[in-house]
């Protein structure tokens, strides 16, 4: 690859990054509006006891349901759970450190962009 090709690739990368950032802002705005509508629909569904209802739409149907969402399995949570079974803080720390240090890791090339705010 020549330097000119490298330079053009960088310019194109920045252009794509700018496009992605603009689209992500639009997506974020749309998702926020969707969440607001979801809350209104949920309130109506609960009010009218429609949790088992199906709504026909142009390209299919909508069904309402409730899902259980579990908290993240963090090292802090694991440590708290271990405390229920193991009284030795030293043993708990050995286990936590073992879990931390033996996770699979993969190296990945990234390009990080910082934008000057005073331009």
C-alpha cells in the first residue's frame, strides 16, 4: 500500500465514521421515541388487561409479553454470592482473582478517534 492510498483510506474512514455518528444520533432519537410509545402502550395494555392480546399489523402481528431480566453476572455479584458459602475473605479473593486472570482474551486492532472540540 502506498502512502497516498493510506492517506485516502484514512480520509474515507473518517468520512464513514462521521456518517455512522450522524446515523447513530438519529437512531438514538428514534429509540427514545419508541421507548416513550412502549411505555404508553404498556400502560394501556395493563389498564385493559390485554397482556394475552394479539394486534394485527400490515406485515404481521404484535404480541405482548413480560420477560424476566436477570442482573449482570459481575465479579462483585459473584463475590457476594461466595460470601454466603465461604467465610474466608482470602479464599474468596483467590477465587475471584482466578476467575479474572483466567478469562479468555483476544487482541483486536482498533482505531480510536478523538475530536477537537474547539474547531
